């Protein structure tokens, strides 16, 4: 367990038995941040849930996960316990600023009910400033709740062939005329798709990642914190190509980060592997004349896409682009795209794409003749749009 994380006790109302319930508390590596209550499908805490809470805290939040499993048969009492958990979270010194809530399954039901109750009480300020509900179990029960909301809410709803939620989705959309509720549907997904134990297919993983980014969108907008992803990425690249310092490069990445050079599958997962990869197969393997010509940069909520032309002379073995290929002394220019995912203020993953056929053609290992591939002209065209493009077999005139 991280030194930033611990299991704490929260008292139940005086005289009740049991006299307390447990909660997992995880603080952000940045030191402080907004508060976030996280309630799971089974209302419990286990090792996987603790990992999820730590990952959320790395996004910049002070995260509290209450274990409500002992009270699962008493909904009203669970609401009381959650209110006590919120009060406890407000007293954590590292918790600064606003408060959000994320609930999945039964936790999603509780999140909506709690937000509705707080919004309806005009005598006291709403303690929850925004919320996220994954696949709440009783859609029909929430129509009236959503009409009371005074703060933003995102709802994730799976829609598979057995699902019959379309009517309730329409009712929810109509009831939430205040514009504070965003609903996202996930085709061919089932209840619980975002839970760690259900991440057993590419489709489920992809939908879970999409749902998380959409959740993070409302959390960032309402709670913060905000990170300069462009500056973080620039510093990472500086350590890789200018400073050439493996440890400093690693300092910009999460402990669970991974790098995937897609065309060659030159990959590494976690700090230990990445340290070996950077030190022996990347940072010191780039030829002296390596340079990058920037083309465009797109910055999203938790991702950055860098488009560039990557240039080098193949004077030494370049393990990550041409593994096992002896130097040819050929000059290479290729369009290259990097998709970077961030977790808070650290890089969490890099997917790097380029056209390997173009590389092989430029160093003389692949004959372009008769094949629909291009060499250096591919990179030249990216830089200068007015250069001639593909010559079709038939006469084609673009007017």
C-alpha cells in the first residue's frame, strides 16, 4: 500500500452497532486536491478497489472509498453513513476545494440519491459539487431525483441485447431539462462493465477507458485540478532527446506506465522495464543527427497527440525503429504520431505510430516498385501540402 494511502474508521450514529465502518483513503502525490467519494458495485473494499482509488488519487484527488457492505439492506442508513464519510473527508487536511462523487452500480444509485437530497435541501449548501453514476440499478426510481439536481451529473448506461432501458433514458433526458445531466450509452455492454474483474476483452476495456475520460471531463471542469499536459510532455521529450537522462525521463511517468512503439512492438511496461528499454534500446540509440519537425499538437483532457516528421541518418542500430538492422548510412524522414495518455501530471502511456514500409523503402530493404507504398516523399507531403500526391493508375483530374 502507498504511504499516501490508509484504511480509516468512520463512526456510525451514536449508540448504533456496529459503532464504525471502514473506509480507504488515498491522497494525491501532488500533496493536496479536491475531495472524491468513490462507491463500488458491491459497496465494499478489496485490493483491486484500493488500486482504483490510488489511480484516482494520482489524477489529483483525495479519494475516500467507504465500505458499506454491512448496511446494504438499509438504503436510508447507507445514505447516513455516506454523509458521515463526506464529513470525514472534509476534515482531511490534504482535501482542498470542492467535492465530487463517483458511484458504480448500487453505488451509482446512492450517488444520485445523495446529490438529489443535497440539492433539494435549500437550507444548506450542497456538499457534492458534481457526480458520476455508472449503470445505476433502478433507472425508473431516479427520474424525480434528477429533476432536483443543482450540480452536474454524468450517467453511464450499458445497452446490450437484453437491455430495456431506452424508455428510462428518454424519461431521464426529458426530466433533466436543467441541462445538468449528461447520459452516455455503451452498446453491447452489460452491467458492471467498468469493474476491474470484468476487463476481459478489448471491447470492454475500450468502453471503460472512454467512460473514464467522460467521467474525468466533468470532474476536471467542476473540481479541477488542471495540469499543463503540453509542458509535461515537452519536459519528457527534453529528458529523452536532449538531456538523455533515463531517471529524469522516468520521473515524468507513473509507476505503471507503458510505452508501445506499435509498428515494431518495441514495448515496455512499468518503471523497471521502461528503465531498461530507455537506457539500452532508446535514449542512447538515436543517431546524432536525429531531429523532429513539429507538424501539429492536439491537447485533450487526459491525452495529447503530437504529429511530427522524425528524421535521422541510419549510422547506428536504432533498436526501436529498426531492431536488428545493421547501419545502412541512409537518411530517413517519416511522419510520426505519438498518442500520450496522462494520469494527473504524469505520463501513463505512449502509443507511437509510423509507416514502417516507408522506413524500409528509404534504407533499401524494401523495393517500392509495384507496391502502394511511399518513401521520403511521404514526409515531404506532410510538411508541404502543395507537393504532388498519389498518381492513380487511371487518369484522374481533381478540379
